[in-house]
């Protein structure tokens, strides 16, 4: 077994301003992650539990985990994890969530109640999660710790996995002085106005704490909006979160894609966002640090000029962490030594591939830091041009992008002979469909209608409520109606923009177990443009000797220095 020196992260987790509110207490898991041992884990499921494991609802099933052929964890909860890109069947290399005390209270795995085994199918380096977590934690920000394990499933060796601690009450106790608030899972491509799943907490189950953050973001007056947001969001730490996501090119994170995040709201109602799903980082070395984000909260924060300047300062403060001699590159070198030793036990080719991946990864870190430094030196790029409207006040959004959670969902676009575009979503054989077509547009102040003709065929909703079946909305708002079964309906989603410019996300979505939906001719109709305010003409000076109009005060008279005789 190879032991390497520890990557030193400040115990107070306050290396970067904005992290001082995080405490990171020590527990038994520190010994495990500090030692850095790559474990051999055997995951065993009885035949009946294997069949339950495959169900679309992804239930927890009963299983056994055996560590290094010695330590046995019995009656643990095991379920399938991963979204469209990483989900794999049990017969392949599935990603797993292991809840050690799900069915056996008090049982833990090296001080953790829950951990994940990620198949890393979207990260051949096995280093993306580790690197990203280390950057956040070195910046004093809460992030789950990462190691590795060689895994077998019912005796079948499936190779090297990324082992990542889970977000749960144990994690909250490590980082927050107040761990009794609500921890929410961001789900799949949905903002905080969606009915997010609550993973932990003793707080209000009505999600009023989340609603308070949403309401603050939606106040029409920007100054009132920012003042209200300060009361429900830790602004300094959120700037660190936003800077970290973008420095790592997290295209599928909260700021850029309202995905892969957790939000913890403490008992005082203060929200803290945390990064997740960081297995596809550092792909675009030119990833913008200053584009208007899609995430509702991030967008409101960056619209504040003072906070935007603080954000630029935070980026500069964090850059040394990604230098050639910084803690991130140092950490990669250390974990690579462990991985090379473990991969050598698999094959020479595996070790050789790991060495090449690590060298490339170490190169990317300072390269990305140099690019970010360059972005800080130049003026920010102009905002995208607003959507154009024709003489009928109709705008035609282009560049619709598809998002889906389950791989067998089918999304297609087509154009009719009349030049009208349609966007379809068809539920696959899995019987689970959470998918959408989205377009991002910039609008000026005014009143608008998002208009779409929706046609459904045998569409069976996933659950009750407006969030299910088919419908349309803005990215940071809830739906006002839904379509299901076999039907055709014209959908209108009215909204108001009070800012001079705002980027909005138009969404045509479906949550269903069966059927198909078509969204025809999505357009924006401007129902009311902002009224033009006429400038007030300057007041002409009155000629001498003219008495002021009754009821209006005389202009003040400046007295010359020295004694002045009273006017008779």
C-alpha cells in the first residue's frame, strides 16, 4: 500500500475571504481521507434485490459491502445514481449511492453515513471530482471530499471508481455551526423555484425558506431586490461559489445550467450553495467568467455593480490556488501516485493511461489560471443583443437546446412547409422522461407573452401538479398550466421584465412516463413596451422685476458679505 503526504487544507476553511463562516469540524472520516488508501470494495446484492435495483424509481435495496476482504457492512442501502450521461445498468458499470445506515441505524463507513461510487464514465482521468473539490475546500468553501476505490459487483471486477462523500447531516456538521436547517437537492436542470427534494433538516417542510430566496430574486425594483437578497443569502460566500464554478469551467453547474448543486438553508434562513457533479471540468479553457448566468440567484447577484466588482476581486484572490506550485496541482501529484500504484495492479496499460491523463490534467490547471487572469485584465464583453421583434411585436427565439435526464428519451426538431419550427419529446422504454427544450434570449423592460401550441399523444404524467405532464415556463418561474393525455392547446405564459435588460430562459418541458409531445411555433409576443419618459426641459430664468407666482417659494437669494441695508 502506498502512503503519501497529506494535502494541507486550512483547518478553519477560511483561506479565502467569504469562507470565514464555515468551521469544518474534525471526525473519523478525516483519518480515512488523510491516509489516502485506495480500498477494494465488494458490493453484493441478492438476486431479488438486483431486480429491485433495476426499477425506474431507483429504490434503495438491501446489500452488503465488504472492504479489503475484511470489514463487512451488512444491510446497507444501495441504489443507482447518475443522470443521462453516466447512468449504466447493473450488468455494466453502474454508479452507486451507498447509504450505510439506511436500514441499520448507527452503522457508518469511516465516519460517513452516506457515500457515492461514481463510475467516472465521463471522466477518464479519474481526477476531475478530486481536483474540483480540492479547489473549493482550499478556498475555504464546503465541498465533498474525494478518494478512489477498486470495485466489484457480485464478484465481477468493474475497475476503478471515484469514491465521494455524500451530502447529509454528517457533512453539514463538518462545515456549519448550525447544521439543523434544510438541505435541498437541486435535481436535474431546475432552479430553486422548483419543488426541490429535501435531503436533510429539521426545518419547515413547506419550503418557505426556499420561497423567501425566490421572492427576493423576483422583486421588480433592483435595489429592493438586492436588499432583500442580502437577508437570505450569504453574498460573500456565494461569490466564492460562483468564482469556483466558473474557474473550473463547470458548464453543467448551477450558474451556467441550473444543474448539479445543493443548497443548504440554515435555521436563520440564510442560503448556502454547494457544488456537485464535477466530473466534466476544465473542458473549455476559454470558458467565460463574466457571461450573464442562467441560475436565478447568480443572475441577480451579478446584476449588482458592487457585487460584480467583489466577484472580480474574489477571482483574483483564488487564482494562486491554481498556480503551478499551488495546492491543487500539489494535490493532483499526490493522488496520482496512489492511482498509479492501484492501476498497476490492474494492468500496465491502465497505469500508463493514468500517467498520461494526470500529466494532461496538471497542465490544464495553470493553463486555465492564465486564461482567467487574462479575462481579468480586459474589459468585460458586451451583453448579448436583445431579441428583435417584427412590426407585429412578435419575436422568434432561435438556437433551442435540448436537455434530458434519461438516455432513451428522444428529442427532435423539424420545420414545416410554412417555415414553422416544432420541437418534440418522446418518452423512451424506461418509462422515465424529464426533458426540455430551452432557448436563452435577452429582453428589455416590458410585458410579454411566451406563446406555444402544444400537442400531446397518450402523455401519461409522472406525478400530480403543474410541474408534471407538458408545459411551458420561464427558467426561474413555475408553470401556470399543463397538458396531458391526447390533446392540443395553445399555451400562454405572461411575464413582465422591469430591468433595462435581462437574460431569460424560455422552457418547453415534459415530465412523463409514456407518450409524446410536440411544441409548435414557440414565439414571444411583446404586449406592452416601456413608456418613453420625456426629458424635463430646463427652466428658463425669469426676467428681473417679475413677481413669483403665488404659492411657489422665491428662489433663495445669496447675500453678499458685509452689512446689507434692508430693502424698503
